[in-house]
C-alpha cells in the first residue's frame, strides 16, 4: 500500500512568520504533528511519502504514485484543502481526511472518500481492518475522546528538517476552561488527557536521535491543565533528560495566566528548558472577559501576573481580541496602552470570530447574527458575525491598534522595556549555530541599512551591547519578528482595500 500525506497551504498569518523565516532560510515554522502521528499509526510495511505545500510543490507524479491520499488541516487551510482534493480526484485517487477542519465542517467535504470525525487513535485501527476486508466506510467517527497514552511517536523520518524552524510535541489534549469563543473543548474535551512520562521522554529521544537541535513547541491546548502531574511527574523527568543531553532543545508552549499563581511550576518549567509561553489575555476590559467566560483572567491584576512570569525568566507572548459586545469605544486606546505597559513584544491582536462548535457560534446563531463561516485567521480583518459596535468604528479602531503597536517607534520601545526588566535564565549552555549568524547578518542589511526602522534598530543594537549584552540574541530575534508583523499588517490592509 502506498500512502501520500499532503498538508495544505497556509495563507500569510501572524504565527506563520513568513517574513521572519526568510532571515534563517526556512520555508515554514513546523511540520504537521497530526499527519505525522497518523503516519505512525499505519502498518510499518506500507510505503509512505509526505508533501507539505508550505515547503514544497505537489506534483502530478506524487499523486500518481499513491494508492491513498491522506490530508489534514485547519479552517485556515480550507481553500488549499479543497484544491488538493479536487486535484487528486482528477486522478481518481482515494482520499482520507481528518483533523479540525474536517471534524467541524464535514458537510462541505462530503465528497471525500473517507472522513475521520474526531481524534483517530480508536478509529484508525478500524479503518485499517476495514481496508483489509474491503469494507471501508465513508465516515469514521470517534465515539469518545481516546486514551492518548496509546498515541505513537510521530514518524519524523518523512520530514526534511532543514525546511522548518521548530518541531512540535504534544503532552496533553483538552482544556479545563471553556471560553465562549473557543471550540477546543468540543474538539478535545474539557478534562485534560495526558501522555505518560515515558511517552514524553520517547518523543524527546526520537527528535534528538533524528538530529534535531533547536526549538520545540508543546502544542497542548493548555499545557498546565493538570498542574499536579506536571510538577510531580513530567517536568522533573524532562529536566533530568535535558540536563543529561546538555539542553539540545528550547521549549515553548501555550497556557493560561494562572501559571503566575504557581512559582514552583514556573521554576520547574525554566529548569526544564522553557523560554516562552503564549497566554490568552484577550482584553483589559473586565466586562468583555466576563462576557466570554474567561474566568481565569477575571478579578486579577493581569499586568502584575505577566510581569511576574517574565520576572522569573520566561517571555510572555499574548493574544488579544477586539469586537466583544461589551467593548466600549475606548477599548482601542486601553488595549494599546496595556500592551505597551506590559512590554509584551509578541502581541497578537485579532478580531472576534465564532468558530463552529464554540458557545459563541451557538449564541450568535440563535441571535441571527452569524453571516458566514470564519476564515480561521482573526488577524485578516474578517468578521463572521454582526458586531454590536459600529462595523466601521471597529475596523478603524483595529487598524489603529495594529499600526500603533507594530510601528517601529512603539515596537522597539516595547522591546527595550521588556529587555530592561527581563533577566534570561543562566541554567543552560548557549549554542551558537550558523543559522544564527545568517539571521544576524541579514538583519543588519534589511533592518539596519535599508529598513525604515534602521534608527530604532541601531539604538537598540548598541543599547544591548553596552547595557545588557546577555539580551543581544533577543534583540536580533525581536527585530526580525517586528519586520514580519509590519509586513503582515501591510498585506492584510491591502487585501482589505481590495
């Protein structure tokens, strides 16, 4: 049996880092963990090939070679997924599809031969058995959330590691919170399910033996959903493994703001190699947080919580949302000030959208305010519902926030504020790789010589060398990120005008 795994293309997005990746000659941030995990579930004797449309072209010879085409993706990849499916059908190839896009929107992909709804740990064995007995079904639906202690190590050997900037690993699925705008609890459950310590170590070993020596992102819905297990079991084991292997990776993840309440957990994460966390802040407006049931952020000094985490030595990246029913017109200035005052360098500000499966989708549908499906990108100026605030006021306010926080003056001031208050941990060796030199030299040319931010670039450059040399690697990275954010904003604005 010959199986071709195809990952659809992403449009330009905040987290795609398209313009930043050019500085290190990479094509994409990371390969699809889900598809590579599915590949490991299939019989070892099957022939398997992989094409990521974010790094390579899908050629006719790839399609002709395969007996089955496996495809996965998210809402953002809807258009590309449809193009891939239509193209494969020309060659009369059997298509197997699953993942968030196909789980939440199976009706628009009903022409796919075999659809997987939900997670595949329990249904993939059924598919393989049905294939052997020539009794394949159209729909394979997970009846419950599977036990992920059975999940295999992803089949990394299918990937060309030189095309990516980081690799992914998953420890848990599900989130203990249930924010109105989020569909995670529908997709992965309210009660976090976790892998074992042995599984996580096997996955780290697999990446290490494969030759990876760079960033690793834990893709969990909320990494600290089960704090007790993390502190007593997982992180001590990861810390020991990292120490024995001389810290070959740097870790990042996404989690909730209540990390600030547990200093022991923060300390363990730092010792284990975590450098960055993404936190959903959403809004500085308390009424908006109550509206979207962001309980973990309510009645809390958000600025103090962010600064506490960063004070320990972990950079906080954050997500913000505009367009809540409870947002006053003053929210645009308040949010801009909040971002600047916290020194959050990587601040993703998006417009509220209602994905299928979320409580927000159900509420807006009942209120007859839904107008279309979400694009999957809440930074592309699109809304899939009628907002309470005047539409033109909302869009103009959103543009003002982005043009402000991404402008060279405000952005570089924010970087300096963060680095002034931040002290990088000194628990692990610093590795210098050729790709870092390449990025540095390109930043001098594109940002320091021909870039419109050159004045701010050199001011920060020399400030770091003179005042705080240990932050210099951050200076280069943040300067490159800022370039990406500004380019992305300009591109989305042009599309809005069209």
